[in-house]
C-alpha cells in the first residue's frame, strides 16, 4: 500500500504468511508478526542515513508489531511469519499514525485475516497566551499534526480497532496537561472514525476494480 | 569481482534449452521479445517534496526503485588532485539487507562510476564559488529485493532523479559566502535543458553471436558475457557516446558443453563440443554499436518522462 498523508509518504509491503526465517520466530500456535521500518535518507529536512539500530526506529517497530499481533488473526496461521516492511519516503509529522494506516491497508490487500480495521490519528493541544492569563481555557485540540506542529506542541497518537472506541495503541511522548488529554483523545477518536470510513471506501473501490478485472 | 545478485536455480535441461533458443539465428527469447526490446516499465519524477530531485521506476520484472537527491553546502577543501571526488555520495539501500552488505555497495559503485567519469559534467555543476560547493547525496531505495541484476533500473532512476533536481538560486556575488533565494520557484535545474544529460548504464548480454538488451534473470544465467555499457549524450536527439564498459559476472561465462544432435555435419553421430570461455571481439563490437541506437531510444523515452512532468 502507498499512503500519502499531506507530505508524509509511506510505502508498506506485506509478505506472508511464510516460513519463518529464524527458528526463534516459529511459534506452534500462532503466526509471528515481524515489522521492519526503514526511514529513507532523503525523508527528512536534512539528509540522514539512519542506522537500523536507532532506538526510535526500534520503538516504532515494537509498537507496530504489538498492535498488529493483536489485530491479525494469528491463530489461523501457526508456525508462519508475516513480514511487514515500511519505507518512509517523506516525513511531515504523524509518521506512526500513517504507518499504522498503511499497514492496515497492505494487510487487507495481502488477504491476511484481520479482526477489523486498525486506524490511527494524531491530536495535539495548543495554548494561547493572552495578556496576564497564562492560557485561555477551552482551546480546541488540533487534529492531525504536521512536522512543525509536532516538534513544537504536545501530541498524542491513537489507534482504534473497528467501529468501537477501543484503543489499541496510544503513544504520548511529550508532556501535556492532564485536563487537556481527554479533549485530545476525543478529537483523535473522532478522527479515527471518519478515517475508517474513508479507508473502507478505498478498500471496496479497489476490491471492485480487482474483481472487475478478473483478478479475484 | 562482484558477487552475483541472486543465484538462479535452473536445471541443466532448462539451461541447455534456453541457451540453444538464444543462440539461434534469429534468436528466440522466452518472452518473444526482440533483442532490443525492453519490458514495460513505469517511471515518474519529482514525487518527493523534501528532496531536491526524485524519481521512481518500476521495472519489467516488478522491481521498484525510488531515488532521492539532496544537496548541502560544503566548504571546498584546497587539496590539489581529487578534490572533487567526494562531492557526490551514493547510498544504496536494499530492503531486508544490512547497511554494509556488499551487494548494496557494489550496486552503488556501478551507478557512481558512470556519474563520476570526466565526460559527465556532474561535478562541475556542483561548484558554487571557489570556496564552496554542493555536496550531493543520491540515495537509492530498492523497495523489492533485486530479482535480476538491477543495474539498468538503478541507473535510469538515478538519471531521472538528476534530471528533476533543482538547486536554489544563488543571490550573493562572486566570492562572498553563498546566500540563496528562498523562493523555490526561482530555483535552477541542475541539468539545463540544452546541456549535457546525465549518463545511463544499460545491461547487455551476449549468447553466441547474438546480443540482448534488458535481460531477465534466466537469460542472465545462460549468458556468455554481460556488459554494463555507460552512455552519455548532449541531448535526447543526438546519438550518445559510450563512456564506459564494465563486465559483470554471468552464469556460464561462455564455457558450454553441448551434446549436439543437430548441425553435426556429414558424420551423423552425436558430437560433444566444448567452446572455450570468453566472448569474441566481433560480438563486443556489435554490443557497443547496438548500444548507441538503443541508448538513443532510451534517452528519448526518458526525455518523454521529463517533458510529461512539465
């Protein structure tokens, strides 16, 4: 799958279920999900040839792996490995969320059984200083932050599964005031719901196109 | 010598069948292409906003490659010779392989070589003033693992990425510290339309007296000799010049043992004939000659991609 979210562009490849490459990944009752994330050297503002052992990349890989190990019906394919590879071509904020959405679409395209769509979105909070007041209460949270907003403001990434409001991933790496968190979560959950409809549309259109061409 | 990209598992019967079919006159390729016909491919340029230039190509065997070009200002060191060698840095990343994998390094070299020959004017274009220059990073991302040798794919993608590269416009005077225009619309293309174009590298293989372009991995496994021919030209309409030729390791290396049943002669009995390794000079000459016309077509198609984008 290829997802463009503003200027964040990500390609996701899914392979499997296949024979596991290492014996350690062979699990008797369920499939193992392996995630590899690769930031292209030209993806950021500065050219940076990231090493694979980067901690941030590792954390992202683990987060994605745990999320999708829950969402994929792994007990249907025991003793196999599902390999998800993400190439980040261009970063402009909300990278983890875009990765999750790209993974969902790629897994659907690959025909791997998922319990439901995993959709992710980001939300941030901003504050306005006016005169003697430190903050103005009641500022609305921001939905879907880009790079400039993410580096400046606190933001949370939330992934939901299906139509329910069940949260399967929540990542908050910055400091935010506690009373604002609920507002941000509400906005992000709403965003996820709308996004799920969009993704569902795309999947159905693509599926109909494939059926029309006789590929199914 | 460079490691082969992937070992193709072919049985002796398949090898012999494929080789005889390619050695015929006129040759028959497994997919019924003509010897100079390329497989269908997809090419697009200028797709990444965070780069100075970018291109993406999907090759006939399904291999996909994204190339991004970024530049940074660097002070020029005042060494005498070779001061321009480090101005271009190429990184190749193949999915699922480590950073220092020899394959990636080798592929990077095949692309770098043709770019750094004196007849390609790339390094001259990167000078800003006498004290500063652009350091160019060309990053090649192979999204699918290489199925057959991806030399041509990488080279054509890099060519397109360089064609789409733009540099910020210089606003300072001659020897001051460089200052640039913030307006991206005022940026200057790296390769002006009328100047020399970046080079390309084509993979050509020979079987017997026949030569073939855009080989599949089975064809590569039976080849006598595989050459990577680098071509450069001044414009898409001129015939290009060959600026470099490199041999690559191929399947059989020209040593063939045939238990021949046909073309035996008057004897009628089956003969075992072994041809020694290597390739004839006439064949190499033929390769170079054909590369010129095929190269011209390729440059023309690449020009079409660039024009379609404007």
